[in-house]
C-alpha cells in the first residue's frame, strides 16, 4: 500500500493527495504531527534518496531553529530529521520499496503505480 507522509495543511501534500485521488491510487496518510517518524524510518528513506532531497532548508522550521548557522553534516541532519519532522521535505510517498519526495506531477506520472481497476 502506498503511504503519503506530511501534514494536512501543507499545499504540496494537498496537491499530492488530490493527484492520488484523481488517479484512483489507494493510499494511507500519515500525519507527522499525529504520528512522528523516527530515526529508523528516516534511515530507510535515505537508502532510496539523499539527505539533500529529504532535508528541507527552505521551510520555516529550518529558519526558526537557525540550523544554517550550525553548518550540519549529513549525520547531524539525519538526527534533526528524526527529532523534528517538520524539517522533512513534504510530501514523502513510499511504495514498492521506492520513495518520492516533494510534489512533482511528471515524476508521479512516471513512477507511481497505476491503479488497476
């Protein structure tokens, strides 16, 4: 089953959910605020994408925590992602041992499984 991780009020997450509904692709939504992901999940994701893709340096949380000033290495960034899920670029979609990060319709068309039936 395809899973989409994010927060309900995020525009990119809403666009991704709309895309899935429009294409009749079943999914489970996991809200970071209700069900935070930990280090183990972040590590699994990083086996399929890189830290630069997953770590959101453009969001409010990154600026609020002043993380740019800390000049974090990849290991430290991974720890921050697990500690503060709002630093994860949204949405994260997992399926068939694959991962997509962010909203990109052309990538979705190419890579997401087609609904059968």
